[in-house]
C-alpha cells in the first residue's frame, strides 16, 4: 500500500506540480519504478482499485503492458495463469473505457500470447480461449474485438522479448486459427455497432499474408461488406483499410503470380474504380478524397506489372491515377509518384520482357508499351511541372515550410526524370519549353512580369538535363537565347545559373555552344553579385562549365582569372561564400589542366597567389599572431590550396608547388599543431598533393612525414594518422621507402597504443582509434612486410581487443575491419607469407578475441554493427577451424541456460563449424542474428549475457 501511494503521489507531481525540477524528479522515479519487480503487483492492484484516477490507470496499464512485453521472464512460470486471468478481468472492467487503458491491456494480453505456447495457454490456445470468452460474455465483445485486432499486429512487434523460434510459432498458431478469427468477425457483422471494429480487426488479420486462399476471400462476407461499405459515411475508413490490405494481399512479384490472385483482384478493382468520380466531387471531405486516392495508389503500386502490359483495363487505372496526380492538394497528388517510377522501370528494364525470349520480340513489345503509355506520361509532365512554382508568400514561410517546399521540388524532379526515361529527353524538353514560353507570355503586372511560372519551368528543364542528348539542336539553342533576357530576380537567377551548369555538356558539344559561352559567363557573374544563394548556384555552375568546356575556355584564361581574383579577395559586389568559392578554385584548376605543361605550371602559380599571399601575411606577423588567429581565417586559404592540388591534374606542377610552399606549411604545422581544425585542413591539402603528385613528391614527402611523426607524439592529432595512410597507399610498396616508412608507422602505432589503454580512452578519443585502425588496415593491404614483422603488431592487436566494444560507430567499424583484414590474410598471395607471424600473435589471444566478438554480437555493441561482427567471427572460424570452434564453445558455455538454451547455443556453434569447413558464409549469418536477438530480448537478459562474458576483462593477454 505504501508503494502504491508513492506511485500516486509521483504521478500527481508529474502532472500537476508547478516546479519543473519536481516534475522531472517524479518522472525519473516513475521510470525507475517501472523496471522493478514490484511494478507488476502495484500496477495490477491500482488497475483493480476503483478509486484510481485516469492518470494512474493509464500509467499502470502502460507499465503492465511494458512488463509483459519485456520482463515476462521475471515471473515464475506458475504466475502465467493468474496474470492472464487478471488481464482478462481488466479487459472486462474497462470495456467502456478509458479507451487508452483498454488498448494497453489488450496489447499486454497479446504480448503474453506471443510468449506462451498454445499448449501452455490452455483452452486450445488464445484464439479458442478468446472465442469461448466472447460467447460466455457477449456484453464484453467490444473489448475482446480490440484484442482480436492487435493480436496479428503483435507478431511483428520486436519490442516483445520473445525468442525467434517462439515468434515464428506464434505466427503459425494464429494462421492455423484464421478460420476461428474470421468466424468471430463475420458473426460481429450482424451487430451494426460492431461492424466498424470487425472490419478494422479483419484488416489486421490480412497482414498475415497469403494464409487464406484468394478464391475464398473473393466471396467472403467480410470482403463483400468492406466493398459495400466504401461509400458509407460511418464505415468508409475501416472499409478503405480492409480494401487497402486486400490489394497488398493480392500483389505478386511477377505476372505468373497474379493468375492465382485474379479471382479477388477481379472483385476489388471494379468496386474501387466506381469511386473515381468522387475524386472530383467538391462535396467530398479532403480526408475522404485522400482515402480514395490511397486505394488507387495502392492498386497502382501492387498491380504495376499487370498495368505495364498496357491492356485496356489497366489503362483505366492509369487514367484514374492521372486524376489523382491532378488533384490540387500535393499530399494527394504525390501518392501516385511511386507508381510512375515503378511503371517506368517495368517499361524500360529488360527483365520485364524476358519471357518473350526472342530479342526482336522483346524490342517490338517494349516499343508497343512505350507508345501505349506515351500520352499518359506527357500528361503527367504537364501536371507535375506546375507543382514546383514558388508560392507568393515564400519569403514569409517558416524555415520548416520552406524545407517542405524544397522536398516537393526534389520529388517532382524525380517524377520528371521517370517521365523523360519513357518519353525521351527531347520530347520532355519540348513539353517543358512550351510551358516556359507560355509562362513568359503570361499576364503582366504593369511593367513587372511574374517570374515564378517561368522559374518553375526552368527548374523542371534543369531536372531532366541528364536525359537531354547533347546533340539536341531544336529547343536548347532557343533556351540559351532566352536566359540572358530573363529578369534578375534572386530566386529566378539562382535557377538560371543552375540550369546553365546542368547543360554544360550540351554547351561543350553543341556547334553553337561556343557562341553562348560569353553570355553564360555574364549570367554567372551576375549570379555571384545578386545574393549568397544565387552566388552559390553560380559558383557551382561555373565549375561545371569549366569542367566540360575547359578546352573552349583555355583561351579566355585572363577573363576567368579576373573573376577568380575578385571572388577570392572579396573585391566588388561578389557575394560568394568561402565554402562556395572552392567551386571557383576547382573550375580554374580544371581549365589549367587543359593547358600545355609550361603554361599549366604558371597558371597553377597564379591560382595559388591569393591564398599564399594571405597566409604569408599572417606568418610574417610572427608566431604569436599566427598562433592566436581564429582557425577559419587560416583554413579558408588552406582549403583553396587543397582544391588546387586536387583538381590541377598535373603531377609535376603540383609537386613543384608543394615543394615551394613547404616552408609556409611547416610554419603552420609548427605553431598550430594544437589546433585540430587547422591541422585537418592542412593535412587535407597535403593529402591531395600526395594523391596528385605521387612519386614526383620527392624529398617533400620525407619532410612531411618527419614533421607529422614528431608532432604526433606531442599533440596526437588524428589527421596525422589519416595523412600517413594516404602516403602508405602510394608509397607503401616502394622498396626505396621501406626503411623510412617502417620507422614512421612504428612510431605512430606505438604512440597510439600508449594512448588507448582502456575502453574509456577509446570512448573519449574515438577519432584517434578510427584513424589508427584505418591506417593499420591500409598497411595490411599495401605494406604487410612493414607491419607484421614489426614489434608493434602484437600491441596493435591488444589495442584492438580493448576497443572492439567502443560504442562509436566509425571507430568500432575500423577496429572490426582491421581484425577481419588480419583474419583474411591468406586470401592474398602477398599476405600468405606472414600467416605464421599472424598466428603467433592471434592464437594465444584467440579465446579472448572470440569471447569479445561473441559479447559484441550479443549486446556489447548495437545490433546495427552485427553484420561486421558476424563477418569477423566467421572469418575467425574459417582461418582457425577446430580451434575457433573450441574458442566459441568455451565462450557460449559461460551463458546461463536462463538466457540462452542449449538448442540456441548449438545452432550458433553449428554455424561456426560450417564456416570452418568452408561453407559459404553468406548463409551463416542467420544463426548469429538469432543468438543476438535472443540475448538482446530484454535488458535483464542482456545484462546477464554481458556479465557472463565480461568482454572488457579480456583485452590484454600476456604472452610469454
């Protein structure tokens, strides 16, 4: 009683106390209470207490539902029957509400049924028990109908701590009693006030796919009632849910599969088609129209293979879907977008026609179908292209609404791409161009033209750019002539710039392309001066133009350089943000690549001047100023140099530039090695220089490695490890670099191993762990001769054992990849010679590594990492055979039977044994996934498993 009173007081404080701190404290106490074993009895007592208020009833019903779902194993086995009877009584008690409480009790009974086998439930299992209870207590039928509705839904509820075997058996148990469920629901149809509930429950049972023959369903009273209720004001929502489920029920993956479903399809489709006039009925509520549109969209998605044949009946559905796509409400129209995408795939992909066999027949049938659907897709283009028009009040919309509008534009762009794949880019472009001309000749507001309709069509024209052939010569020249004449409104100019960038390949290929380039460049310069958004679009378009038209522009380098200079120095009216200026750097770098070697070298020097001058100015002010500058003021210039090194594809010129700039880089390394942001930027620049220059780097690479090796000991910047891995990729196999690289990697790995001595170190510096083991994996790939014989290899393995269970995703993945790379060493001819060294390190640690990996699979790591853990386990088994099996057997023997049964253990061990014998490991992940699910089924079991395996106590093995 004392505890019950405390619960009531805590709930009262949670909902009614004026002090936030008190409410938060009450909330925390209640959460902790829900995890206790006392929560069972207290919740049950308060639910049976007639004086409990609604807040108490809701909390206790939620607690009881959660306890049954997650913590049922806390109770002794003999408690099941009394729990079932208590829940049954509560269903009867709350038959008239509150509805939230009744739903939670129903979910609790369903969760109990998932976990209790039919033979243990008694009375022939839950369905027969439920039928008997409903027969004995007709006044309680509404409560039991809710339970009947949630039962099949709970098959797929993975919050319920049921073992995988039991979950599968429960689905089979329900399926085997489907006739009982449908019998109950059919009987309920005779009681008008129960019809809606019966239909909703029927919709739930249909989610147990293909358990009832469609020929039976085609004449079933529940189906016929649902179809006849589609126009009923009271029952339409429930009827729509049933018909939607039936449509999904009858979907098939190929045309052959539809023959079995046809009796039911032929009943459903005509009835849904009769609803088509309601799509345009102004008296219909929007929610009703949405429900009808949903049925048409469901038919389109489910029967797309049938529809793609282009039969007369299927075209009726297509015309209905075009009506849905024409609906003024975007939420309704967009329901069809998935259908148009899938139909496009069916029409184009060869797999849809393979049964025809003969290539000429395939081509003829494809052409026939394309012709059948041509007008539908043309109509679709006209319908959706208007959806992207900016609303009048766009600038006043909230950021969230503006984001939603942009998402709408992206979705429409995808639909236009689908249409262009069917119609061809040229046909689609013509349709959009005609709409653009129409928009430009639209009504004028005095001297001001409404820019929004033409911007919308330009956005659509840009969306299909990849599908417009570069040989198109009818429409594109007219569009290019139009662009300079459009008003300079910020959003319109932004789209104009993006359109120019999207058609850069056309500009390069078209005979008239060169004549358009001056006006195009002028447009982009205007874009850079209008607003930050238009400047961003212009800078990106500039990059595309230079990328594709580089040879045409190489003679205009002076003019391009002036634009570049203005953007880099911030002169004049340019509004190019620092991040967007990198596109201009890339653009000029690409043009310079097209120049002869001597000119390219001079061009590269000219590109570097603005960035180098700014950095040199800071350095000249002395170490104190350099050390105190905000990182952004330095990295903006280094990032530009990084892009120059990345995109000027002239190894000798870049190598020469980095050699000249090395004293400047060294000064920044020496003074700002403490500053992670600056070091990341500088290492990125060095990385691109190494990638581009490769072997031309000469002495600079040695100076660079010496610098980062020395600085890493003091400042432990992860980017030093990342830069080293780039060097290893290029120079790792070069015999002339072996001695030097050996010293570097031993220094980096030994320093890192000293930093990461316990799991807390990995948690606090996951970036170091991530880059360290990425570097180690790269060493295995490119220079195993430097890593495996090295004295740092054993300590690196020990370090990985400590960090496997770090929760940081990238760090954990890098460690698991490193271990898998070691275990897969025998796969490469280069690695086979080091297997004996590897075995000398792994075998003494094998039992511990196996146990840590099993712990990771069973709860020490999130289930999202399971695939990588499973691969490492199976690779271990494949490499060490019987040894690995024995290691795994030792580990799983530690798991108590209360957590994992002997049968579940044996399935896992069989997978390990199969991997050892060379069975393809792709099929062996299921037993590991099942063991993982069993061990994670609730918090208590997970804690028991981790306590049994104790992975963090196994990470250091002292080998004599």
